[in-house]
C-alpha cells in the first residue's frame, strides 16, 4: 500500500474577485446559486476538506457582498480593489501567508474540483516543486497549452501565441497551481503586464519557475468537467447538471433508486436509508433525511425535513420543515409547513395543509382541510373541508382534538377550542366551545325552506 507523503502546512488562496459581466446580474458571479448554495461555497468546502488551516479568499467585484455572504466562515479576506489580472489577485493574499507554507491557488468560479483530485496533486508534488493541474480536452481551443520536455512541464503557452504544432496539444493548463510560498512571493512581485490585456497573469509564474531551475510537476485531472469554469448562465446551468449527476451517482452507489437520474435536484444535503425510491422531478432543499423504504413519487419539493421508514409521498406535494413517523402517507397535492409533525401511520391526503401541528399515530386528514396550531390525538378522523380557525386577526390560538374523535365534513373549529376524546362533531358545524368526550356535538343554524322563492333569470336584451 502506498503511504501518503507528509504535507507541509498549506495556505489555500481562492481567487474570487472577478466581475462576471457575462452573467448580466447584480449578484457577483461567485454568489450565483449552484445546487442551492453560492458557487464560492463549493470551493471553500473543497479547501476545508484538505485540512488547510489558512484559507484566504481574494474578493473585489461586489464589494462587501461576498464576505457578508460567508460571515460564518473562518476565512481570511483580501481585497483586490482593482482587477488587474490573476497574478495581481494572488499577490493580494501573500501578505498574510506564512513563508513556510505551500500555497495552493484555486478559483472561486471553478466549483467542481474534487478534494481527492487536489489532495492527489499536493501529494504528487515535492515541497520545493511547483505543481500545475492539467487536463486533456478533446477541443482545447482558447486554453493555454502545457509544453513538456521529456515528460516534464517547462512552460505554458496561450492559444494566441501557440504554433500550429502547439495548438494540436490537447493538455491544457487549468490555472490551479501550488508552490512554496517563499518562492511564489518574489515571482508574483516580478510579474509584468506587457500583454494585450495589460494584466498580470498567474500563468507567467510557470516560466519564472523554469528559469529559476525549479521542477514543475504537471498533474492531470481525470475529467475535464472537474475544472469547468463558470462565466455565464449557460456554463452555470451546465455545471449544475454535472454536479447534480455526481450527487445522484453517489446516492445510487449507496443503494438509492431513481426513476431518472437526470430529473432530480439536490440543493443541500440528502441522506437516504436502504431501498429508497425517488421518482422524476423531485427537488430536495436544505437538510433532508429519508428513512428505509421511503418512496418519493413525482413532482415533489421537500425542504429541511425528515421522513421516517416506509413513508410514501404521492405526487405534487410541498414539504417544508416537517417530520413523519414510520409508514405515513402524504398527498397527492398536500402541503406540510414548518412545525408539522406526523407520528406513525398518519395519512394526510389531497389538498390538505398542515402547519405547526402534531398529528398522533393512526389519524387521518384525507381531503381539502387546513390544520394549523393543532394537536390531534391517536386514531382521529378529520372529515373533508375541515378548517381549524387559528387566527383571530391579532394572535394565533391552538386547537386540541382528543384520541378517537371523529370530525365530520365541512367543520370549522374556532380556536382556542378542545374536542374531547371519542367525541363526534356533526358535519357542517362551527365549534367555538369545548365539545365533551364520547358525545355528538352539532352546531348548525336552523334549516329553512322558502317555497315561494324563485331563482333569478336572465334579463332579455
């Protein structure tokens, strides 16, 4: 077994100062959403996975919007007030970077790099070497080519400067670079901007390293999709699909079944038990946990919720901040809002909304009902069209329904109110006072028939 070489302390610099004009957005490019999180958050996550103690993000466009979006992150921030190129951006991070560290430079708009790829690059490079992450592309047009001699990297040549032979090279420079900080700092200080763009290019460091006799090790990424950059909406959408398929593939490896792996979106963290089935057009946001044998049918949105084993979610439901016990049945067309807690074997049917309520084991709310700020006991049946009137215009009030109660159709329960255990509420009743247990309670206006009344007809023009 190959033993991983001990690494020197690492400083990771993330260049995230670009404006992203092609996004045509007031939101900085690195704050655009990818799988439910800012693009930059994926890069920071990969940096953290490498165990780096020092992570510095160079920001510029968008001003304080970028640091503000990551207020909880223990990162070092460096401002690039003027965007004068990647070399100039990296230079802004050097003041707080220890000379004894190795520096790994990443890009805030390249979010799909796997920590395993970056770890392999760091392990392959000696402490006094420069490492360059490369990749082979079928169509390398527009990218800087890696020039090797006897297998060793000697320089990077840009597309516009490449000869015909060099343009046929398929190995390109991704821009990801590692180098000893003590060497990188003077190289960055020596950069020149004598080019068409008038910018200081980080890639010029490769030539400087070669001139100084420093070995440059090229390490290839396995898949070009890992190094996809995001500059416009089309590239953002392409990266979204790549990342979504990666997340789904990981879940399928763990035993989750998908009707169509390309028609699922995971915008957060999805944890699944054994034998989970997920149908098409399911969207998972935030932290979602699905127990064993959970079945998610088509067109569902589930956010920050926990569904226990054997639960079935029928099509077109919206579940947010809710939890279920085992073997619950939800939908179709049901909505569980934050604070909805279903115990074992509960059924919430079509066009039912539940908010900040607990429904105990074996109870059913089958059709066209609103349950808000309510405690429902075991084995309760709530009839179609029942509404808990929990808001009086100023305050919310609770409804309590005891075990084994039966609520007829079209009932209004005006909170605060309590329905006793075993009570029956007649259909069409408006209940505003306590209904005693084991008793039929009916509250209806007296029915009147008017035989002389005639239905209005249409007037002739």
